[in-house]
C-alpha cells in the first residue's frame, strides 16, 4: 500500500495537464493512473483544432489562456497556425457578431471578416450562402496526443509518477473524506486528493459513491478527404451553414468533422464498444456537404474515416469542481472541447486543489460546478448558433 498527496485517474490530455499544473506549483507527490496507454481515449481521436471561439465566455477565456503555450511549443505539438474561420448564414449573423464582440472584450484577437476576403483566403470555397464570417488569425490546429505527452513529460520531470494499464475499480472513502482508490486487481492506493479526469468513465466511479454525473458517450464520425490536388496551409473552417468543420490533414488531404448533433445516426454509444468507422449513410451525407462547400476540389475522394466518442453532459460543457466527499475533484464532460482549453483546465484544477477557488476572474469556478444540472442552471452561450449551439 502506498500513499500519495494526489491521485489523478485518467492519463489523457486533461489528467496529464492537471499533473503538469500541480507539479509546476510544487506538488511533486502526484500519481496518474491510466486504464490503457497515455492519450488512448478521446485524446487520440481529437481533431486538434485550436480556437477560442466559444459562446460561453469562461470557455473562450480558457482557450485564449491556453493558446500561448501551444504557440510556444510549435513543432513539438505539430502546431500549424493557419488561422481559424467561422462562417454563418443569415439566421446566425447576429449571434456571430455578438460573440466576436464578447471575445474582443476578453482580449481575444478575433474579428469579423468580409466574405470576399474569406473567398480570397479560400479560393476553392463556395461562399454564395455565407452571410458573414469571422477569423482568429492565431488559430489553427495541432496534435492533441503530442500535447498530452508533453504534459506528462513535464509532470514526470517534476516528480509525478505515471502508471499505465492500471484501471481503477472504485474510489475509497472514510466518513466524509476520500482516502484513495482501489485498482481492479485489488491493490489500494491511498491519497489525500483524488481527481477524476477519465472522461465518460468518471461517471462509473462516481456512481459507486452515489453521485450522479449525467454524461453520455456521443459518437462522432470524421472523414479524411483527398482533394485531388495539394492543399496549402489554408485556414480551419467552422461551417455553421452546412454544420461541419474542416482542416488540412497532410498534403492534399482534408479532415472533415460533423457539427450536426441532432443526427440520430451518431447518438449515444458505449465508449468501450462502438464502430470506429463512419457509416455509409454518414459518408454520403458528409461528402455531400464537402462538395457543396468546396466545389473547387478537382478530384475529391474519401481516403478513410474514423470515429471518436465525446463525453457529453446535458449542456455540452465540463464539470471542473469538488464533488461529494472532501478531497474528491471531478474534471470531465468536455464534449470535444478539451484539447484547446487543456492548459487552462490544468491551471484551474490546481487553483481548486491549492487555493480553493479560481484565481482567474474571467474563469469563475461557479460555471463548472456539478450542481448546475440539478439546479437547472445550465452553462449556455448567451448568443447560441441555430443548429450548432452545443458545440459553440
């Protein structure tokens, strides 16, 4: 039996960022427990888009706080600063302008972009149904797995330990205090603080304590399309007209993700048992969207597809908060947002563990409390987009 000051359950981006943040602030007695291998869950399926464009101000602020580290790491995490654009139809133009104004009030470098300028940036794009556009010139994309491994290396260099292929069976408590975890093999690992950063699987561990974390596993399909011609470092496109997002994926290839979350084809699944390839119906639908938006591709074809699973709470935003017995912290439910905000998430959890509250006035801890679901006080954008409110 061993005792640790902090045990983190989950060795993906979020768990490793928390380990990094704690060790950077002097907490060297940290143990990360990962059920499989590092970054093998949602992290490994991330599309890696770097943006601060969120309707929830605290989420946007965390993305903006995280950007300098991603920029600093550069090639270490494969960062391509291509820019990030959002395009909308008439029904969402007012929301786009309102969100850009909010972003600018937070210090985020975002601006409206004339549609003809967008067309010049993306010469193969059809902009006929685009009413308005915006751009973050410092946005782009990077490799989520490499960022997770960087966090892990920093944490280990500062004293943290990582155990892979070590699934946790349950959280242990005594009275109103957490005392550690029991591994599936029966080993007990004692701790003063246990942080659950295991995505959807966090709910199972909480259920063992009688704590309800309403989260579902939401399957999301992605396609890799060959354009038939080499593509330059073109900006990421968040297409809220066709409800898709797209970025360059190697020379001549294009990664396409779905932003239509009313699609019954991709409803809730078991993250331990789901199809890792897109359905034929999904491929047909997404290919049609790509051809509509990018008719300039001379010879497009789908090279392959894959699928990942989001951990999705009712409002599509995370819980980052103490829960249940003293010493237990939940950090999960990121619904695909975790990559670009992961540095700031680690910092917020370190604040909660060491200070008892957020130290960033633009990132109030209250936003991320678990109780908001029971209270009906969901974390929503003041300016949601019709058809894609969950993701923005």
